[in-house]
C-alpha cells in the first residue's frame, strides 16, 4: 500500500519527486515556474498542472508563465478531447450556470444601489466633484484633471462649468495617445464627450513604440483638461480643506511667488530660485 502511495506521489510531483517536504515549502518562484512550464511542455491542461504541482497556483498564473509555449498538434488534440469529455463538459456547464447566476445577482445589487441615489442637490454635486478632484486633479499651478474614463471626464466638465463657472474658451484640452492610433478620430471622440470643438485641443503627446508603455488599439487615450486660473485652484483646494475640517497643506502646494522668482538663501552669493 505504501509503495503505491509513494509511486503516486512521485508521478504527481514529476521533476520534484526527490524533494523533501521542507524543500517544497522553500521553493523559489523561478523553481515553481520551471516546474509549471515543464508540465505544460508535456501538454498538460491547466487543471492537470494544478493537480500535479505540490503548491497552490492559480490558472491565471499558469497562463502567464506558459503563454509563450506552443503545444504540438497531438497535445492540442488531446486537450480538445478532454474538453469534449462528459466530465469536463459538465464542469464547464456548471461553471457557466454559476457565472450567469452571479451576473444576475450583480445586476440586482447594482440596480438596488442606483435607486438609493436621488438627484443630487447643488451642494451634493459640489462635494462629489471635490472628492473626484481631490483624487484625480492637479494640486499645483493650474486647475486640471487627467483621466481615460469618459463618464468621469463628462462629470468633471459639468462640475467645472456649473460649480466653478469656467467659461468655454478657458478650457485647454490635451490628449495622451500611442503611436499608430488615429489622433483625429480620438479627438472627435473626446470632443463629443466634453462638448468642445476639436479646434480647442492643443498638441497631443504621442508615445512612441518601444517606450515600455502597453499599447491597446481600442484605447481612446488619456485626456487632460486644464484651466489656467490659480485663484480657482486656491478656491478648490480651500473647499477640500473645508470638507476635511481643517487648514491643511493643500493650498501650500501652490506657489505664491512667480515662476523662478529669486529669493535670499543662506548663502547670498547663491540665491535660491523658486519654480
């Protein structure tokens, strides 16, 4: 009996069959990755790999570690047969049923939450925008917010117009997009969101390929809304400090002095320049 158990354990662990339990507990991440990749190179499914590894691992991690491994035609055929097998099919159907039930439950939760939000009063709208600005907005030199979420930007533009009384011509708009994307179409997209003409957009920043930034051709870039009004910035920061109930350091982030104003330092021969 014990011999059968040992043989089963060795078959399960494969390359790690000779490792002691303590060795398994102290396996380095690269060792785990090598083991998982060795199983995948044998043509095993993610489920089979999880059954054989002597440590807990998610399917998403297996997928990430093995995404460059190309299975042979025979290995693919074997996996196709497994998925068509009754047991696998039953598990997939069960998983799909669970997903649909969860999706229905999620929508019910969201719908109930939506009904809990009444039409915002002006002050509630002011506070909601303040919290968004506190999280996403500029804290130095000029009023501004950058984001890629169209609904957030639509909300903030309404907030700037109605709460901050910013006139249309004072908005300065800039895009941050990737090389190869259609700048004209993306400008039209955001123009419809913010209800400003494309002619009011400034020069876009275009990230070149190979800069290390992930490229997504479906992505509409990041939009930056700016208003060059230091007094308004002070006002917004003051509102935020009013909400948190104290005179905090927020307003101190905005320099009172003009750009590069020279002030006396500890060494008169080497003045300090304030940016």
